[in-house]
């Protein structure tokens, strides 16, 4: 009986190892096309920079090889996810948003017609996130411009204040020079009277 339990344990362990190791077959050269886009995005997070670069090249090549008659939406959506991933060497919110808008504008929403509701939810979330990123970027740029303008205004105001102070000092020096001249004139008049 102990032998049969041990055998069952070994067979179970072997089956579990096979099942678990089959999940580790994702590489940049063979990204499983049956992965959902959510799984694909998570898989991208596990790739090394070199593997990411290879995946980018692979998806760009597939997108370039498609004809207008039968576009490869799968490669385009994967490229969209690569543009959206901060770890990606081609990370660019503008390009991702532009590609997403292009895909959404396809005839009858053809690019997303064959994806599952959960994948559509991911694409919708991605759309919202890209909009927020671009909105935050635009706000940041506007704030930086405002700070720069305020800095320039402050600098201009400081220059104007410095000029006013300088003009006041010049007027005070002139007034002091006039006072000194008057005092010299008085001193000379006193000296002439004393002689």
C-alpha cells in the first residue's frame, strides 16, 4: 500500500511539474498567439530588455507585412500594448493613443470585433489610461510654462525694482551733490567775509 501511495505521489508530482512548466514557455521569440491581451501585457512585464526589443521588432515586422485588405489586428493590438508599457523600448503614450484611435476608427470597429468582453474592457481601460496620461502631461507642460512665465515676470519685476532703486539713488546723489555745492558756496562766502 505504501508503494502505491508513493507511486501516486510521484505521478502527481510529475503531472504538476509538467502543467506548471508548460506555463513557462513564453519567450520573446514565441509569444503564444492564444494569450489574451491581458496575459500578453503581463507576459511583457516579465521579459528582459533584450527580449522586449525582439518582441517589438517581431510585432512591427508583422504589422508592416500586412496588406490593407486583411490587416493583422492582433499584431497591431500587441504593438499598441508595447507602446503602452513603460518597460518597453518604444514606450510612447502619443503613439499608443494614435494607434488606438486608428484601430477604433476601423470600419465597423473591425479591429476589436473578435476580442472577448474582458479584452474589450482591457482596451477600454487602456484608452482611459492613455487619455489620463496625456491629460496629465499637458497639465504638467502648462504648469511648467506658467512657472517659467512667473519666473520671467518675477525677474522683470526685480529688474524694474532695481532700476527704480538705482534711479532713487542717483537722485539722492544729485541732491547730496547740490547740498555739498551749496555748503561749499556758503563756506566760500563766509571765508570772503572773514577776510
